[in-house]
C-alpha cells in the first residue's frame, strides 16, 4: 500500500524503524505529472530494490522563469493512481518550507558544466536542481537513485555531485522513453497544442540527422522552431528548442 509522507521528520523517523532493516531502498525523484518516462524509472527501481520511494516536488528554485513554474502541469490525483498501480511503497510529498527551512540561503553550485547547454539559457537552473537533489538524497538515504537520460546534462551533474561530496547513493541512468513518433515524453508535452505536438516530432528526427550542428539548427529554424542550442559533446548531441511557449530538450548518442 502506498504511504504518503509530507514531513522530513516523519520520513526520518520511519526510515529508522525495523521495516528498513536489511532492505534496499530505491528512489525516484520527480516533479509529478507522471508519464511513461517516470514509470520506467519506477519499474526499474521496483525490480532492483526491496522498497521504492518516489518524491513529487515541483522545485521552485530550478525555475528561472516564473511563468514556466506557474504553468507547470499538476495531475496529483492521477499521479497517485499511477503510483498505486505500480505498487510504489512511499510517496514523499513535501512543501517548500519543509525542504527549504533556510529559504534557499545554502546552495550547491557546480561552476563549469552547469553553465553550459541548458545552464546557459536558464541561469541558476542547475543550482536549484543540485541543491534539491542533495537535500532529497540526504533525507531519503537510498541505496540507488534513478534519473532519466532525457535530462542527460542533469544526470551527469548529479553523478558528479554525488562523487564529489562522497554521497553513498548509486546514481542509475535510465534510457529515454519516447512516444511512437520519437518525441521524448515530458510533462511539458501536455502544454503543447495539437498542432504543436504534431510538429514537435521533427525535433528528435532532425537531432539524429547525419549532418553538422549548424545545419540541423538551420533546418529546425526553417520548420519554425526557436533553437536555444544544438551542440555535440563527446559522442552525444544535445538540443533545446522552443515551439510556441514550450521548451523541449533532448539528446542522442551519435
Ligand atoms: P521530472 O519530473 O521532469 O523532473 O523528471 C523526473 C525524472 O524522470 C528525471 O530523472 C527525468 O530525467 C526522468 N524523465 C523525464 N522524462 C523522461 C523520459 N521521457 N524518459 C526517461 N526518463 C525521463
């Protein structure tokens, strides 16, 4: 049965009980509006751990655009049904003051890679992400935590943070889950109009194109996308585009 926990203290008291003795704990942090991408992480955690904890917290410190935060989809009741049908053990669902008693006075900042790609377009975004993930890992204290490759830069930064600060959780990357037309599933896809959703599948297709980044950018612009960046780092091509008011990100191995 799914148990919902709202306070840090309640969770910590619970975590110390015999229920957890000798049991492995898997953790999937999310911002809710759950889709198949989230469910793939949850299934993986279920298959590799005795106890699975999911968190839902729309983290305001990682939104550099107040409008983006205001519009972020909230499907809490449906999320609960999904967590129940996946047989998740615990939902950690805190309020802002629980996680930020200092009102974001303390921050975790990475000073190089976090300034590139999405960090260049969204100042402070990864400071917010790293800070909240550090807090959640310290609170939940899981053996393994699961992150999607859809947010590959985020995954690399979290992996780096965990290594740097000697956090004992293992960070597990999970493949991007896509719709049949190739678009990576994302909570923000819910904000696309029907026409925009149809057009959005051009983005992952062009990202895979056997061509240079400059050419791909031009092709995307011709199709009406506003391109934040298309960049290759090592053997991976990263992209972020805007379609209408919605920002989409993706990355592919090349
Ligand atoms: P979010 O709720 O968007 O913060 O995402 C929570 C976690 O789910 C993050 O680790 C994401 O990378 C992951 N995730 C989101 N979309 C997908 C997807 N389409 N495939 C795999 N993982 C995803």
